[in-house]
């Protein structure tokens, strides 16, 4: 017995944090680390040249692009999967597939979705209804597979969105550490600066009605198209 009284025994069942950490982990074998989403080209052209310009680029991506379309669309996927609304989920998946502005972004979503779907197919947590949804989807994109992973691992749609936003930020910081003279401490300072933006993006995505979804990320699209033809690059196109 401790000085403050008896210690409560651990709750039965797995800690729900394990599933959330699993989904958000860069070790999830879906290949997210191999894409830069145009950031490598932004560094090549000097649009991103130092920590301050990197912070502006990531801030704008979060609030002007992800929070307005990508994030609310992903959240809708997760909500549809959680309530077993397979028809809506497949419709949202088609909407996501049609929204890829460049060949590079389309291939990224398809490859990562395929990898995550392949992982889920080999796991016992995925039930029969979710397996049928994957089969009906044909070539599932990342948003669909992410939603089914969250459902299989009992992760709430809100937490699944948070994991996706966190994974996106971590990957972008990893790109910067490979393409800029940016060390780990500088990346952690950027993380501290961008955490309020990450929270704002999650809140906006959660509150945005479906009829207001949409963004016009011209900078992202132009850099992504240029990256497809970049002569020397570290990241996939």
C-alpha cells in the first residue's frame, strides 16, 4: 500500500492508446515516409528555404488545404465506417479518388491505401462487413483504408482524424530534415510552433459542413506537378 492509499489495479482490456499510437506510427507499413506532397520541389525552388518559410508552408497547408477539404472528408469516411454506412463510405471514397489534383497525389493515395488494405486483410480485427467494403471499393484510397483501420481498432473518428493530422505533420517534418539543413531540435521547435495550428485544423475540419468543403491549393498542385518531373529527387512521384 502506498502512502496515499491503495493503488487501483489496471483496467481490464488493452489500453485504447495503443491502437491510436499504432495508427499514427510512422512504422505503419504503408509507405508514407516515401512521399513529400510537393514539399521536396518547394525546397528545390526556394519556396521553402529555412525554418521560418517551412513553418509558413506547413501552416498554410494545414489551414488553407487540409482543414477545408482533406481533413473533413477523411473524418466523414471514419464516421461512415463507425456507423456501418457502407454505401456512404464507398461514395466518399469515390469523391476522394476524384479529388486528387495531380497524378502524383493520386498514385500516393492509391499506393498507401492498397498497402493499408493489404495489412488489414491479414489481421483478425477486420470483420466480414469491412472486408466486403474493401472488395467493393476495388482500389481503395488511403482515406477509406484509414477509416476501416480506425473502425477495426475501435478508434473514434475524432481520434482517427487527429492521428492522420499528426502523421501528416511528422512526415512533412521528416521531409524537411532530409532536404533542408534542419536538425532534430529545429524540427521539434517547428512542432511546438505548429501544434496550435494542428489543433485549429482539427477543430475547423470537425465543424465544417459538407456543403462548404473545398479548397484551391494552387501552390501545392503546381509543386506536385513539377515534382513529377524533378530531375533528382529523394521522394516518390
